[in-house]
């Protein structure tokens, strides 16, 4: 079972994943150019963005089914 780590107010868990080498090299390039402080933050940012997009997509579908327009 992963051991949680604590940073700020968020409880974080360690996750191990496999990513194609080219994608990791692109992430490392973003770190080297200062877009992110480290690889972990870059990956956390990508996950947050994906979750936000999924949430917005679900909201749009719900609103479409109700006949509401997104403003």
C-alpha cells in the first residue's frame, strides 16, 4: 500500500507508472525551460487538466440533456 506524503494541505500518494521515453523527455524539457519545477508537478498539472476537461464535458452533457445553455 502506498505511503501518503504531506505537502501543504494536500495528502498525496506515490504512484508508479510507465510512460514512453519520448514523452518523459518532453516533460523533462518543460522542466529544464522552467515551465514546471519538476517532473512530478508537470504530471500533476496534466492530471488536473484532464480531470477538469472531463468534468466540463460531463457538465456540458448534463446541461444539453436538460436543455440548458452553457454561459
